[in-house]
């Protein structure tokens, strides 16, 4: 074990109540993600992948278990406590509806910085940098609806990274994209990963998962497989190793 | 703050039209309220307008000789003087009667203070010394118009053929006949001709004060300064009191309307905000996933929608002021006084914030997962469709009906969004029928008699004989209105001895029974409340020094004196008081009171026509129409929001419906059936609630105001049926617009 893990989940359980019937979506997951690590979560539809990342980002309340982010306990936070934490430390990318429909691309990307207390000028500079990196500078004043799916997801990624969060959570960010757009988004992900970004990414796509340091497989709300990918990857920080402890 | 502002700005920019509509709706309601309140204030308190416009004098002092003007002007608090003018008593020969008048000298030039307001004809002119200007209420009473001959007899017996040049109003003296003698303005020369003896005239001077509250003080000082010369003094308070409409009906109907307006404003805003929040859940979820807290979302929504409402309020207040100042210059003279104006601003402000806060609070509770749109319940489609086919119902209707009720919250929003305006409209129609009832059946509000005859120069018997002889007079009731002193009351109450126990005046008894014997009485709600008595109790009082004990046997609808009136037969009074002061004439059905009055005038009777409260309420009808229009628009706007929202949620269903084999027309029918059914529910529920509530509410207000329950009328069935038909028709048309567009559009295959 090296340093403080970016994420540590202990016996995490989520049980939905659906019409009075308990639906266990996540059933006791233990998981550890090191700082700078890129973890892919795979599994069939309905296996609890989304539920897991939602809980890790505080979007959904856990039923039991513990969540530690960056060495501090997070599962006991209130809703607004989670919100404040997300502002600073967690970026999210979903499969759909990432962008506020009525705001321009520029506004969407500047929003997290403004929310974090940056001045409009700082927010603008950060946005210009990010969009420049993504090759989207000339789309800054466009409405999200005018962008292609791939462009939308790249903007969503830019926004998620606007506050330089410690953790990037992505739930099937490429699930809706054709292969060309998927490639664009993946290139971006691997770029930020190379710069040390911790990423937890949910995907169906084995090609996407192959970029990760490690793949965690879920089935019926439990981890059935967890292993580092054999392929060695160039990374500045963090070692691929036995970083996930499986507990009974 | 910056992030929130960015969001608000973007959202407002994206829906300029909607935002404008919200502002306009609120502005419209506030404008209606301001206009209505101004009209009410002006109608019930005409003094204010007349006094302001004529720059009236607060105090009028009558002296034998010309007073010491310099001393008066030097009094503390006096800013200006009117006069002194000479005034002379005289009589006017009118249709064989001699009517006392007061001629008052007036310059032909413009007066800075206390100028009469010319309403008809022209003002005095030095080239026409025979012309006079007559106070309007007096002229009305005598049937005078510009050009009428005006034969005046002075105290010396000489008659002068003067002519009416114009009619004017003035805030310096009350209306005739409350305030007698009738006032006539003449030039100084004319006055000299009619009354050459200077000793028989008096001098009147008006004082305008800096602060009306100083009136009593200034009067005292003026009386001291003028020593023993003062004959009599009148102040603005007496004038105002005599002009004030002693009738609470207008006020209570308007209060009801104010409430309706506030509810309408609340509803419009809550619906606009609620609809917006529902349409925005995804964006709100995105924002929350970025780190917006629940409170931040709520306050941002409150700020955005609250500001729209507040802008609407400000616009409404401004437009209301402008309308009353410029569009209604003849009816409204002074703007609404600060009290009611502030009350409207504050009341609507609170309503706006309250009604915006509820949906905003709901919006703050949106879960922060944007990718999971609320999934509509699915799966029953085909089974229900099969059932529909089985019983041969049009599938569109069945599917629409199923659809309407599966999503409870939007369904409730739609139904109440239609039901509440509909309820308010029905209550408005109830006010309308109540007014109609006043006019058609004045006897139900205690105005069975259309005319009142005072004997004047004639003996009471002769007056009675002449009045009863008229073919259109159905019944004549002798009456007197003595004031009574009631134990433990610091003031007197009005009693009305009218008719006789054996032949009672047709009072509108709504509880208990009519008086039948000497010593029995009926009372208005206000009197029962004032004395804390009930039907069946005995009341002891003193009238003209004679004790009188009556038993209250019933309650009547009593629109006068806040209902604080006790009525009984003339024979219940002590013999010395039981002298008829007037006769109330009940006319035959269909007789025209004005015509009868003219006839009786011709027989030298002093006849006055009873003012129906509804005549002064006619302005309310305009307001009812305006408010009904606003409410209807609000209802339709709500429905449009609801059906647009429904369609958004339906996008995935449309694919299913089309896959099932429904034609575009059937899809459209399904959508219309879905929203239309809810709208029809809302219309019916709202109408039923409004119809049953309106009479109750009006009666409740009647009770509070002392008039007493028993005046409220529900809208007529015809009115209700028409309004339901129109509302349902309009609702279906409104739902048709988005449904048509959706059915034609390419089905979006939901990405999920
Ligand atoms: N809000 C919810 N209410 C009830 N059940 C839910 C809810 N969200 C997810 N589930 C259920 O939890 C299980 C896991 O769902 P999810 O985490 O979305 O799976 P995945 O993302 O792997 O497809 C599924 O059986 C799903 O039906
Ligand atoms: Mg999922």
C-alpha cells in the first residue's frame, strides 16, 4: 500500500426500494483506488456500475458501508457537504445530458470555476485553455444542441476537469458515440491520465477498458474479478500493483 | 453568486417569451387590482377627488360681515384663502314648489382655491349677468340642465328670470339633499340684483390649510380672531362624511375580487415556476452533480422567478397609476391613496415570493443524477389497448385516459391549474349575478321602495293622498328615522319606523320573521353584533326622551349604516314620535321610477329616488370582465405549459404508440385525450367549487360587513353552462396545438 488512496470503499451496499420491494443494486463492495490510477469498471447492464460510481461521487446515498475520499470519510456527509466536496474534488461525466441546455459551451465550462469561487477572468482563462486543448475554441459560443455527440462529451470532460479535481468519475462517457468520436474522447482521457489524473470509468466496451490500469468486473452488485491489465503503461506516478483488496 | 447569475442569465435568455408572459400576467393582475381599488375609492369617497381637483378649502366660515382677511391669512397653518364671497338666501320656483337656495358670489375668473368644477354647460360670464351655475346634485334633483329657466325670488319678494348656464361640482359642500339649501353660483352683480339689502347677505370665506389635521385648532383660532362675528363653520370632515357612500357592498365585493386576483397571481407564478422546474430537472441535476447545493438551487430559482414576478408587480403598479391617471380622467380624479397602494404592492409581493418558493423548493430537491430521467411507468400499454379494442372504445381515448392519471404530480398540476382560475371565474360570475339581483330585485336588499316622498309644504295627509293616487304606485308606507339611544352605547343608532305592524314594509327578512305587532322589530346583522343580541332578545332604548322596548323577531338584509339599523312599525313609536316624516313608495312591477318621479314632481311633491347600490357598483362589472379575461388567459397558459411538459415526457411513448400501429391522427387524439381529460376535470371541478363557494363567500363577507348573510347569489345555470362550454372548448383547442405538432413530428427514438 502506497500513500493515501484516492478512493477507499468498505463494504458498500445500496438497496433501492422499488414499490416496497428492496432491490439490492450494490452488495458489499470493497475497493481501493490509488491516486493517479485509472480504473475501468465493467459488467453487464443492471450489475450496479452506475450505482457504484454515483455513490462514490455522493450523487446517491449509500445504504451501508464507508466511503473515504483522499483519506477523509465522505459517506457521512450531508447532501450539501457532498456538493461542496464535488465542487473541489470530483468531476463527473455521464453518458447523456451532461451540459446545461440553455448555456453556451463557454458558460458550461466556466460554471464549475465560478462555483468554486474563481473570478470571471480566471474562469474565462481556464475555459479558454481547456477548450483550446480540446480543439473546441471556435465552438465556445455554440449551444450544446448544436454540437455533435463527440463534441458534447469532450466539452463535458472539459467541464469535469475545469476545477482540476482529484477524481474524475465517468459513467459510460462513450456509450453513445461512434468509434471516431470514441477515439477522440479516449485520447483525451489518456492524456489527462498521463498527467496524473485519477479516473474511475464505467464502460461496456472492452477496447475502452483496455486503456485502464486495472479492470474491475461487477456482476449482480458484487465484484467478481479485479485485476491489473498485463500491459505496462507509461505513467509518471503510481505503480500498478496489488492495490485492490478483495474482502469476503 | 457568479455561477447562479450565469445560470439565471442563460435561462432567461433562452426563454424570453415565457419570461415576458409571466411578467405580463402579473402586471395585468396588479393593474386590475390598482384600477379596481382606485375606482372603488373614488366611488365610495367622491370628496377626495373633488377636493383635490378643485383645490378646495378645508374650512368654511360664515360671518355676518366681511371678516378680517388679513388676520385669517396670518393664522398659523393657513396657506390660502377663498373669498370672502357674499352669499344670500333666496327661493327658486320649481314646478309650483318653492325650493330654498343659497346664492353665492363667485368671480368669473379662474379661482386658485375652492373653484367649482364645471361639468356641463359653461361658466359665468360678465357679459351675461342673468346666468347662474348650479351645483350638480341639486340640479339633478330638480331636473335642471344648462339652458333651463331659473326663476329666483329674493327675500324682498321680487322674482328674477335667471338662466342656468352650467352645472358644477364642488368638494366644499355635500350633495343635495343631504346638504341643503342648494348651492348656486352667481356673479357679484347678479347677487346685488336679487338681494340689494346688504344686511341680508352673509359673508363666506374658505381657509386652505397646510395640514388638514390642524383643522380643529385653526377653527378655534379663527373663531377667536373673528370674535363674535362667526355665524357657522363647516369643515372638510363634515363634507367628506356626507359624501361618503354609506354602503359596504362595494367594498366587500371588491375585497373578494382582490383575493381572487392575488390567488390568480399566485397560481400563474406557481405554475410558470413549477412548469419551468419540471422542464428543467435535467439541468438542475447537472448543476447539482457539479456541486450546486440544494439551497443554492432553491434560491437561484426563487431569485429568477421572483424577480420576474416583482418586475411584473412594479410594471402593474406603474401601469395601474397611468391608466387611472390618463385613461379614466372622467371617473378618477386622484390616484389611489398610499395605504391601499402599499397594501397591493406588499400583498402581491408576498404572494409572488410564496408561490415561487414552493416549486423552487421542490426543484432544490431534484436528485443530482442527470442521466436518469424520471422513467414513466410502462408496460400496461398493450394490455389496456387490448381491453379497449375488446369493448370497442376508441383506443386513443383509453390510452389518453390511462396516460392522464399515471403521472400523479403533473396531473394534479394540470387539474388545479385549470380548476383554480375556473373557480375564480365562477366566483366572479357569482358577483355578477349578485349585482344583477340587486338591480332586478331591489326589495331583496331592503330597497322595495323606489321613491321617497317628503311632504314639504304640504300636509302629510295631502302628500299621502297625491302620492297614492298615482297609477304606478302600488303601496305607500309612512316612515320616520329617529335616532335612538341604546344603553351602554356612546352613540346613537339609527332606527327606521316604516310601515305599520298590521301592514309592515316588505323588509327582506332572511332569518326569523317579520314584525307583526307593536313592540316587535327586525334588525340588520350590524346591529345584532353591535348590541350583542340575538333574534328573540329584547332591546331597550330611548327615542326622543321616551323609553321604548322592542323584541327583535327577525334579521333583515341591511345595506345601510353598516347594518346597524333597527326597523319596526311606525305604531311602535310613542304617539308624539309616530308622525310620518316621509312616505316610501313601492311601485308597480315594471314601472319606471324616473317617470313616476317626474309625475309626482308635477304635483308639487318633494320626491327623491332611492339609489340602488348596484348603480354605483356598475364599475365592478368592468372589473369582473377584465379579471375573467385575465383568469381565462392564466388557465390557458397553465394548460399550455402542462401539455408541453406532457409531450416532453411522452417522446418515448410516441414511438411505442406508432409501433402499435396508431395513425398520426390517433396519436394526436391520444395526446389531446390525455391532457383534455385533465382539463375537463379541472373545468368541472373549478366551476362546481366556484358556484357553490361564491354565494357562501359573498354572504360571509356580507356578515363581516354588517349587511348580513343573504345577499349572495350563485351564478345562473345558463352562465355556468356557457362558461363550462367555452372553457372546455378553449382547453381542447389549446391542447390540440402541441399535440398536432408532436403527432406530425418524426418520432425521436429515445436513447437509453
Ligand atoms: N432509482 C432506482 N430505483 C430502483 N432501482 C434502481 C434504481 N436505479 C437502479 N436500480 C436498479 O439497480 C440495479 C443496478 O442498476 P445500475 O447501477 O443502473 O446498473 P448498471 O449501471 O450496471 O446498468 C438495476 O437492477 C436497476 O434496476
Ligand atoms: Mg448504468
